[in-house]
C-alpha cells in the first residue's frame, strides 16, 4: 500500500539578499546533510556532508545563457519551501519488487537583483544515501525561449580522490576504464590509443564521463551522475586537477550551443550517492526515484527474456552482416552476388531457433537480415537502410512462422548507421513490420557519425531522438534495447519498454580488439550500470582461439566468470552470446544460463570493491529460488559467503559452478568444476576464484 507523508513550510526572505551566506539553509536525512547558501556576489552554492564530515565542499551553481553570460551570480534568495515524501512503488521489472522513495525536498527561489531580474529555482532532494538536484526555470515575462551556452554546476571534492573514469567523449562510452587520482586525469592518451572505437570526439583532455565513481583516502565512496535526462545534453565533468573540482560540461550541438529551452522547464537531476560502504552504492535506488513514473499505462506486454543470436559469429569473423562482399558485386541483372558468408540466412537462423527452443531461451536476435550492409560502414551517408527489406536468403515470414511453432520470439535489429533522421522517417514503417511478424523487441544501433551532421550521440537533439524511439516503440508494443546511445539515467522507470542499452564497452571488444581487462566487469556496476541495465552480451564459452586469423585473441575471463556475469551485470533482456556449438560442448555449464532468471524480487549486494571484486545474490521473480554471482579482477581470491539471505527453516539444492583449481584467465580459462550440495540460511561457503575468475550459484528450493 502506498504511503505518502508530506509537509510544506514556506519561508520568505524578500529584503535580506545574502542572509544565507551566514546561516545556510540545511536539510538532513540520516547521515547525509545538505547546506545551501548564496555568497556575497550573489552566487548560489551548496555543500554536502556525510556522517558529519565534509563530502563536497562549497560548490557553485548556475548558467551562462546566450543573452546573459552571468546567469550564475547577482542573485538574491527570495524564498524557500520544504516537503518530505515517503512512499513505496513497484517497478514493472527490475532488481527488486518494491522500491522505497524517501526524501526531504528543499526548493530555493532565486531572483537576479539587477537587469531583467530573472528568476531561477533549484530543487534539492535529500535521501538517506545521497542528493539529487535540478534547476527549474519558472514561467516569467523576461525568460521565454532561451539558449544555454554553459552550465556551471560544481562538485568540489575534499581531496585527491581515487577515480574510476573513461574520457568525456561526445560520441562514445566504449573506453577501457582508467583508475587514477583526480590529479592524474588526462584522457588524451586514452582517446588516442582507442582506435577500436568507431567515432571519438573528446576535445577536453581533462573531461570524464559520468557515472563517475570516486573513493576518498578515508573510505568515503562518492558516485556522481544524473537522472531523468530528457530535452538536454548529457553531462560530462571537467576535472580541475589542482583544486580537485569537477564542473559540469555539456555536450554541444552542431553550432556549439548546449541546450535550447522554453520556460517553464527544468534540467535533469544531478545525482550524488554517498556511503562508507561500497555495497550501499550498488544498492541505491536514488537515480530511479528521481525519474517520473511510467508513461505506459498497460505494461502487461513488457516481458523480460533471454535470447541467443546471429551476432557473435559476425564479430569474430566466421560470417558477415553483408550479403555480398561489397556493393559493386552484382550480376548482369544488377543483383548482388552472394559471398557465401552471410550469417543471417534462413537455414542458419533456424539452427539458432532450434537451440533456443531446447534450452529455455525465449528469443533469437538476427543481425544483418536487411539490405544495405554493403554500403554503410565508414560512409557518412543518410539513406542506407530501409528497415523492411530482407536479403534474398532471409525468409522473414518463413522464419517467423518457424519460430512461432517452436514457441520462440524473434528480436528485430535496426542498425541506423548513425542516421537518426533516416530512422525517424521510417519508425512507424519499421515497427509495423515487427508487429506484422510478431517481433516483441528491437535492438537499435548507432554506429558511426550522427546525421543530422554535426550533432553528437550525447547531445540534446539525440537525447530527444532516443526518447522518441522509446515512445514510438511503446506505441507499437515493442521493447527496446539501444546500442550506442547516451548512458542511461533511470528512464527505464518512465519508459519500462526501454529495457536495456549498451552505452559502454561490452563483451564484443573481446572479439575484434584487445578486449576488456579482468577488472573491467568489477568497475562497470559502479559506473555504467548505475543508470540502468546494460546489454553486455555475456556467456562466451570458447575463450581462446575463436577468431579466425588471430589465434592469440582471447576473452579476459574464465568460463565460470562468464556465468557469474548473468547475476552481477543486470539486464532484463539478457543474451547468451556465444555460438550454439560452443554451448553444446559444455551442456552442464550452459545449464546455469538456461536456469538463471532475468527479473528479480530481491537483490543482496554481499561484498563489493570497485576494480577488485563483487558478489551479488538475487531472488528470482515469483519464486523462492536464488542465483548468485561472484567475480574478481586479475587477482585470485577466496570469498567467504554467508547464505543468511535464504529463508530460515527451508532447505535448498545448490549447484556451484566454479573455477577449477588450475583455472586462470590467461592460461586455462575454460577449466571449471561443478559441485552440488544442500544448503540452508545457516550455510557458509568458501569459494576460490581464479585470476580473472568467478563463481555462479543456482540455489533452488528443495522439493
């Protein structure tokens, strides 16, 4: 039952322009305290405390507008209001079945003392685990349509914290993470070395992306991100390496402006999550709570699922997306000459459907099914794909009928080649095709430079594009998995059909590049996944020798760790990414993928340290069964687990999938062993994780 408790206290300060400099307005929730003040220059600022110690020092707020470059000073505080909310809500799907939304809200009303005397409100919500705040531009006579040229939001750190960061790039989030002090941030060497990323745009060498994970020398964990990013560019952070100050840096548009707004309006929330325990950072629901409830009234058609796909074979070079070798390979009639390497052919797709039907996998993704692949990559071309015309060897009706007869859903693939204009013109046509053939979900892609030309993946125009796609998909009852968009900010609450995104360096980089270091998957939950689920494409079983022509290439994990990722890297649309034949070689290990859930009633973060290790247990939706994943970085470790999260008085059958004693991600990655045992809530386990390794547990109620 939903409970809301609220009180509103209005206080007006019409004649005391700078009273709050001496007496800040404060709000406290548990260990978190916020102070707001206006300094002698009329600059609004805030400070943040955790457990009575400074977490963020005095940090200024405000903007530069096209017609007012100093919309960050000369303000007076004209009033405040407070409100407290305590409610529970149920997500359509997710890591827990019920979420508590408990905060105290402080609204500060500001007005410029001179000139046009424009008004600005700042809304702070103080939670028990952090703070969210946003700017609101009230309706007023002298502020209608306006342009934001810069946002001056600051996050002033108390010291030279350890940071887990990737470059602040306008077009990509697909970098390897660097761990350094704030004083060591310099993204230029990282950007220059990342030649495996299709489009890189990072003009500020001292900028980093959010979510940014920080740890102070005295053990305070700080996570900085944003929530409910709509109608505004993504926020990156410029690092002042001398003062340890981070400043909002917005992704510009084609002419250099940051945002076009029309009052009344508001920005996204800026989020700061705090704890002296790393596990609490991962348990936080602050970002979700700052997003609006679902815009979709009937959500019964939204169904989490696992899928396999015609995809990894193209990544490793076994087959191709394109039907012909190139666009000029045509016969006398002008038809493309097949290369014989096209992966999305009817016979091959049916093989994946058969495998899915035998192994409790609900769906099959097929990439490269539609015409145009010979004529797009590397070309900044607008009209490449039409999203409805299959290649000659892809029988879309026959495949759909075959899948339906086997109880398998098909997942559509719409690669836009970065041409968002072309995709928007054809959205209804594309989704009508999905409806016609019963495709419940689509995976979109935005590889390449964006069209409209000059726009960026993370700019305001594209942020709105991704939202338009999510809404259009919802109109057609289609679930969405977006690749190469901006990183998520909790919008899965508002658009629960927007179930996953890539927006980070996924498993695919192990196929065509230097791969992901063993620590990568221990950092992602503290960074990329803070805003929402990631389509990481786990489950690779053939970990060496899978890339024709590159015998030395390998995945930087053990097989047991690939299983554990199904628990530690959450997605309600979860792929079993490897080839069917590689799974058939290890049927006992694949059983975990077949069994593991994708929707949860409860989640317990048992232990965590960014860059080092992570152990998570999750309770499957509507059952008494639990699944557990434990992973480590390049170092071996033994983890001691207490299963006290299990229901007392009940007996469970546990299957433990773990690294063999001689397993090692470099030398022996596929060595694993299984152990079955009875467990209860009083059971304690000691699991040995290999270098780059992990363990996965299936814990089912005894019958």
